[in-house]
C-alpha cells in the first residue's frame, strides 16, 4: 500500500447507512488528503463539483439514484474520476452493469478496510503515474474476473469460462451445449447467462457460436 499516494487524493464516499459513513470517514480521513461522506447520489454529484475528487466510492442500493446510475453519471461527466462500486453478495446482478460502465474497482460488504485501502491506494498510484505522463488503463477483463471471484454461483462460472477462453481478439468460440458440457451445467443456465451478457452489451453475437466481448463497451 502506497501511503504517500493516498495522501494526494480526495475521496467521496456514498452510502445511505449512517454507521457505514462514520466508519469509512474514520478510516479514510486518517490516510487521504480529504474525505467527503454523503448519503445519496444527488449529494455525491454536488460534492464532486465542489471538491473535484480523484475517487468516488459508492454503495449500489440507495434511496433515489442507485450506485450504478451514479457510476454512469460520473463516467459521462467526469471520466477522469475513478469509481469504486460497493455491493453485497446478493447484488451480483449489478456486476455486469458495473463492468459495462467501466467501474474502476469493486468492494464487498461487510467492509474489509485493509482491502479497501489497498484498492484505492492502487488506483491513486495509477493516477499519480498518469499525471507524470505514463497513463495506465485498468484491465477490464481482470477487473471482471475479480468481481466474479467474490460472488460465485453457476452463472458466474459460465461468465468466467467465457472470459478465460477468449482469443487475442476477445472472440469466444463455442456453443451453449459445449459450455454446458465443459462446466457440467444445465443448458438453461448457460443460455440465460449468455442472454444477460448480450442484454448488458458485454457480449455481441457475431454469428452462431461466435461472440465478441465488449471490453470497451459504454
């Protein structure tokens, strides 16, 4: 963990739970240049305009706009700001949206503060390096695999299989039956997973048995 990099950044943390706001403020304010904690997406956007943070950390489920909607707004209005998504195990349906909208990281509730500091330190270090003229784009494929690894489940296994069998052009070759047989999964699970990825624009069907993964999908 690069403590010096943390000292250079401002973080906006968004969560509707008072306990989470207090805990995160106590932790981050000890390391970061400035920490602003707010209760919803609307206040977060105002804080972003006022404080110009390097990183936004947002819960997914909140009254009003969700964390996914906040992620979309930030990436559209302030693409240079890194956004980290926070979710619980039960919210795995949002992960492909986070990937599609180019989230920069993912944290699982309940919080592991060491993991949180390691993640934002890594992002902060990348930003410091970028300011020095050596920009680094996050590896979206690696990011999605890390997300999936924290969740588990049969659909996740299908997505991981697809990612791990992409060729150099991000093309997946394989039928539903082939994937089902390789994973010993039901064809229904495989078909439903492909349908979700197609709906989220994470995959594009080129032709039967050939799919393109949209790493840069927006």
